[in-house]
């Protein structure tokens, strides 16, 4: 039987070691570097890099080829969390059970740490395209995909829509469109980037994209549910903040039980997209279920 926790642990170790290696060339005593590492190495779930590596495995790619992309995705995700937590946005004091970056350091340092992680991510991707002669074209495509997913066509636009929607009730359709950008775009990019590191056909990529879109939305639905009934000790952050900020969420729009049903249906759609994949896709199947069953 496939052991997901063991798989997550192994991939976490692989990604963490690669991230630590990236920072070896920096002055670890500099405040900026400390702030970057403080948030990046704070014990995140590493869902996006794990999905990237799992996608590469599912289509017969090599993990070492996809690892720089996995690291870049985690740096971009972490930068987005640092900025989301700022007083001008969600104004959160806790993240992963620790003071958020602007609380642990200061607001200006947090802004710069986020900016630095974003730019470092693209430095890592560009270096990978140079270092691997046969990977240059693939990594140029990775850069295009991640830039699109993390910028004004994806995650940042989603965050802008989220802020604009505070104190306004969204329809289910508006909520889905917003989260497809804010959360789903980078998750979709993770799967697409991983699949680049093997000779996959257009049909396989389309199926992985379908899987990604469903689990990306399921991830957000699960987050919304956890903000209502999660355990703050397990989550490492306060719950009930969505209601305090008067945000439209799946429980507030659909209701709690309907949201849970919707998340389960999304997972089933994701699993259906993988029906014709072999056992190498087992991690992706297990991750789809984990996304809605997780407690943090």
C-alpha cells in the first residue's frame, strides 16, 4: 500500500536540502537573509513542490531535473504568504505556529524578504536553464508558466480580487473565478512544470491540467472549511478570520456541509483525470485525497 506520509517526508527532505543549498552562498547573518529563511524554512507543507515532483514522476521524468522548479515554486508561494500576512492585506500575526515575518522582524523587512524570494526564484530557474544544456528550452517554458501563474494573470490578480471583495457577497461563480487565480494558478503551474521534464503528449498534459484545476479549487475549499472549524493549534494560526474580515468563502456562500460535498466532488474529478495513468501517478492520487482531509 502506498504510504503518503513517507512520500511527503522524503520529498520534503529533498526540497529542504535543495533550498538550504541555494542559501549557502548568502551571508546568513544579514537581516534580509534571516527573514527570507525564517519564512521559507518555517515548516510549510510543501504542497506545490511535491505536486511538481509528483507530476514529473507520473510521466517518467527525473526528479533532479524538476527540483529547481520545485524550489522556485516554494519560494514564490512563501513570498505570497509573507505579503498576504502584512497589515495592508490580511494583517495576520501567526503563520505556521510562529509570528509572521513582519511581526518577527518589521514590516519593511517583510516586504523586502518577499520581494527577494520572488526574484531569487527566477534566478534559480534561469540558472537551471543555463546549467543543464538539454534543459534550456524546458526551463524557459517553466519560467513562462510560473511567471504567468504568479503575476497579474494569476495569483496577484486573484489576491487583488480577494481584497476588493471584502464586505461584499460574491456568487459561487465569482468565488471560483477568484480562487482559480489566487490559489489554483500556482498549483496548476506546479503540475504543468513537472510534466515538462518528460516526453509527454498533449493529452497527458491536458489530463494533468484537469487534475490540477480540481485539486487547486479543492485546496481552497478545504482552507475555507478549516478557517471555520479547524484546530488553531494544529493549523498554527487563528481561525474565524475570514468572517472577521467579512470575506466571501465557500462555507459562507454554499454552507459548511455543501462545501464539504463540493470538495469531495472536486477530488473525484481529479482522480478521474488520472484513471489512465499507471502506478507512477499513485502519489498524485493520494495527494488529491490528502488535500481535503488535512487538518492544517
